[in-house]
C-alpha cells in the first residue's frame, strides 16, 4: 500500500510547533545526514507487535492484566553489553513471577530498554567549579564527561542509539524466546533471593509461589509451552528528529507507527497540548503513555485524552502518574474522578520514582525506598477510593548491585551511596531492591 501523501504531511506538522527539550545541534548538515540514514534503516519493531501490546494494555485498563515497566533511567552505550541486558531482563522476569501470583493476573512485561538514550533536563547548562557547559542529555545527544568537546551535541549519536537499540532488541528476543524466561528457571532465581534473612517477611508469599509451581508440575502442566514470554520495549519519545525518522507507514493498513519502540511516552516536561511531542504521537498508532505530575489538572487530563485518543480506543492511552508520596493521596483522586466521568478508557500506571527524588547529606541524588513504596500504596488507595483500576507499575531499576537508592531490607545508607553509584542521571533500584518491591506490591495486590 502506497503511503498517503496527506498523512506524510501531517506527520511533519510538529515542525511548525514548539518542541521542548531538544538539543541545539550545531552542525545541521550532520543532523540531516543522520536523520536520512535513520529514515532508510529497518524498523526496530513492527506494527503487529505494537497492535498486540495495545490489546494487552487494554486488558490492564480493564483489570484483566497488570503492567510492569522497568529499566534504566538513561541507557548508556558503555552498558550496552550482554551481561547488563541479561541482568535487567532477569530482574523484570523475577518481578513478574511474583506479581503474577500476587495479582492472579498476567503481567505485561515491558523494558525501559532499547531506546532510553535521551533525557529531559531541568536546565540547558550545567555549572561545575565555575565552568558552564551544555547539560548532559543522554548518550543519544552528547557525552557525560564534563569537557567542552564531550558536551557538544553530536547527531551521529542518534545513529549509534539506533544501532545500540537494535542489538538490545536482538538480545531481548533471544533471551525471552530461547528458554531463559522458563517459569521454573525464574522461580529458582527467586528462591535464591529468599535465602537472604533480610527478606524473611516475604517467606509466606514465597512459599505459596513455590507450592503453586510444584502443583503445576504435579498436575502435568506443559512447562515447555510457557518457556517463552512477550517482552516489549519502551522509551520516552523525546528527540523529535529520531522519532520522526523511525516512523513508518504500515503496508497492511496505511497507518503510521513509530517503529523506534512498541510503547512511547510523553514526559511531564513535554506534554503541552499545542506542542510538537503531543502532535507527533497523536498521529501514530502505537499504544502511548503520558506522564502526569502533581500539577496536572482535571482539564489537562481531559484535554490530553481528546488529543491523544479521540477515537476512545482501549489500550491506546496510558496515564503514568508521578505525584510524589506526599501528594499522591490528594492529587490523584481528582484526576481519576475526572477521567472516569469523561468516559474514555485509560490505563493507569504508577511511576513512584520521579516524584520522590532528593539530595542526600553527602550530595548524591537519591531516593528513599520506603518513600517509593509509599507512593505505590497511595496509588492503590486512590484507585480504591474512586473505584477505578490500578493498571501497572513504572520503575527505574537495574539488574546490578548498585548503591543508588537509600534503604531497603539491606539498608543502604548515605555513607554507602558512593560504593557503587553508577547511574548517569537518576538513581535506580538495584536488583535486590527491585525484587523486594515486587514482593511488597504483590502483597498490596492481594489486599
């Protein structure tokens, strides 16, 4: 099917709008070459996969599934290795098994992976010791090293981000369809986690899961049939030139899909109704998300629904709330009430990370594990109060044993943050904290 010229024109209307959080590319010729290369590169994901995810997101919106999105705050080229990718997938799969049991629902597994190479920043520049340089905006834009040369936005990094994403997706597919995700194997990993006395409070739940797996074996369940899982990619659709270059017209339907990921979201800083990000994502068929912070109003939510999901399609739009533990119980219910009254289906997901960032006494950007969990509790309480459905969890995590978030059963303290503080932007739950969160949320889902 030949692309509709009118649709192609519409896909470029964002160019006449304000695009927040974009790099100031100094070499426009280099940018054009990079974008041209991306535009003829193979898609990273396929329209049919995005359509399937939309059905899964619709199920989560109805309370028939639960979404787990997890991964790095900002991926890096240096960490794009088989070991790092495997550890993240392993962590998400382990969490998913626990949540499946707690919710008695299928878990929609999604990684902040294979494209999370750019980040919005609160300021265009960064100052250290009196030296002012452009802010680090992620490996897709510039380098984290604090030198004038490293901080120059380099369009070739867009191509590097595409290639790194392609290799990550290749490994994701190999791991999740090659037996790595076998339920019995993942369950054995979780049994290893429970050997640590620090997690004794979850022994009862872990024992129940163990009995369930053994019952399935005794009952003759065909474990070979559940050795594979669907695992989707997601990232913030931030860099407009990258997202537009990877937008394709599906030959089956003639519709546009952003083929940089299965699921794209619009950030809290870029959700302007008349802005470029909302315009472009309103024209693609992927399931999409939009972050809502504590300043979001009922009018904001209704207007975003009308703009991003005018057909009222189930699974199309997910609101990812990031209120902060101290505000979620007051700020979220009015939004839930307004959207419920509006009548258009929305899937609600909790991001308990971004509203709870602090600076420790030692100067590290961090979060308190107890505060993160408290926002999740507040999220569930708000939905229970209004009679709406909590559809999922959106978490910054890594599969490695970093020391970036305070607390947890292993009691990371301020003095220990520097031991393995490796994030380039925001602090992430480490492997053990992520599993601890899964057990805690599983208990909430059962209440």
